[in-house]
């Protein structure tokens, strides 16, 4: 039922897109795709090509591991993938939410975008800790000013933007913000989020955003609480897929062509209380400040205790590797930013590092491991772009120039090589 109607909706969007795609080199491919879509169900009328310019919607499904698509729970997303492109995003290290959302929207890895962790300390403010749970810090532009997010660049180039949540979107960047934005509130339901996007799309052309972000957190929340293979995660996946269908149906009803780019910030790995590394077994907790714990630990020795802490941590351990930040493997592109703690310990995938009492139950799921862990790979689907088929595994920073191209914005220099934007 819902699947069939959304397929028809998709056909309408695809047919419109075939007329309106701005990327000149892709017009032939779009024609092919439109034919395929048309043959899949009853043809929708091709609309007046001058009626509505396409909008680009960047959708993040937090914690949507790449292989969740293979569970047979996501007909709407599969439909988009079949008509567009699908792949796996390799998150940046650390494979955490804020560093990766900022990497996706700036094209710069955490070391260069300044959001080096969900929790972090800046040597210029040694007595303060950036933390998701502390709005005073999380909303302070000081932490976000090292890289310019795409919505700011877009506004400066005359492209109207709107953010239905995205980490960093509530924070002014040199006093600028997206034209429309919403203060994060997990109580705003997924359905309300989609309706807000549809309300924006419904606006008259002169005040309609051309670039919109949309963010869902329910899949990640279920993954943390119940583990990656739980019924609760599957329910959350299916629910978000239905919301994608709601979005497609709404856009089709107003004959609004759209390009959709679906991403996730990281994957999810099931964890267990039987796989815990307790730092108090290795050193005196009085000798360290543990800025971050869990799949990786960010540790600053207390002044005067450096040698003692290094001796304890830098030797081999069974289920984690610790390095001074300047000695981390080059492939992680991490450790040069002064906000990175002096010592970074990365747990073997599935294990958790704690410093004293666990701040959460280790029985559930987590992320933050080495970004080479296959379970950290994240969702990627592009629909209505020039990309087709399976694009394989790409670094998540490559999404930035792709989205910039879709909205006609010249991107700032970034860490991306542009492999998705060519
Ligand atoms: Zn996340």
C-alpha cells in the first residue's frame, strides 16, 4: 500500500527531475532513469518544466549502518537507490556524531573542522568541556568557528537554505545562520520533521529554500540502547523508511522535484559488559582527565603525571591500542588539532574503555571505533544526481562537494578530492 503509492510518487518526482536537472552532463542519464521509472508503474504527467526548480534535501539518519539496507526493511530507500546511486560512507575518526556531521557539511575531517569529538577540551579554555549534554558549551560559536558549514557558504552565494536539525545548525557562524533553522528537540517527532520540510517546500518560489537538511536520530538511539541486531533497531529503520515515503509522497503531491542525498554519520556495533577495559586496572584515575570514554578514550595526564600515565598506557594491551596524539596512524588524519587529547586509546571493535563507573550500560551498541571497522560504515544513497549504481566505499567528506554541486554553490577548499562531484 504505502510502497505502491510512494513508487508512483517517485515516478512523478523523477519525471519532473528529468526536465529540470541542472547538471548539463547528466541530462542523458536522467532521461534513461525517467524512462525506467515510467515503465515501473503508470506514467505520471510530465509537468511544465518552468513550474518549480528542484530542491536538494540532505538527509542524515544517525547511526544507520550501511548494511542495514540489506535487511529488507527499507522499500522506500531501496527504490531511491535503484533509481540513483548507493554506496558506503567511511566515517572520519573518531566515528562519533558531531565530528562526522560537521565533516559531512564542511568537507573537512574533524582535525580540520574543529569538532574533534562529542566531548573535547580546548587548551585556550582548559576549565571548560564541550559536551553534547551542556547546551551552554555546545551552542557556543567558539567551538564551531574553525570550518564554515555549507549552509553559510550557500547563503553567501545567494542560495536559500533551511535546516530541520543538523549538528551545528543552531549555532551562528560569524553571526550568520541558515535562513530557517530549528532548535534541536528530540521530542519533535520524525513525522513533524518531515512536515516541516514539506511546509518549506510548499512556500512560494521567492521564499522557498533550495537546500534543506533533515535529521533523524531514532535509529541511533535504538542502536545504543538495544544493540545493532535488535528488534528495536529494525522497528526504527522501518519507521524512518516510512517517513522517507511520507516525504516523497508530499513532494509529489505538490509537484516539487527534489534531489535526495541520504547519509549517516557512522554505523553501530553491538557491545557487551563482558568486553570492558577498565582504566583503573591500569593506572590511578587521579593521574588522568578522561575527556572521552567508550569505543575510544581521549586522555590528558594531570600535570606532573605525564611519564607515569604514558608508561601505563603506551605499552601493549590486549584489547586496545593507545598512542600519543602525534603518533596516531596517518590514515586517521587525526591528532594535529590542539583540541585532541594527549593520548588516544582505541578499543578493539566491540570493546568499551571506561575510567571508573561506566557512564552507560555496556550492554547495547556503540560507535567511535577505528573507521576501518566495517561496522562503522554508514549509509549513502543519492537520488536525482548524476551518480548511478554502486559507488563502493567513499570517505564521508566527499559528500560535501557533491551537495555543493547539486545546489550550484562553489565549495570552499576542503579535504575532499571531489570524486562524487565530477
Ligand atoms: Zn551519530
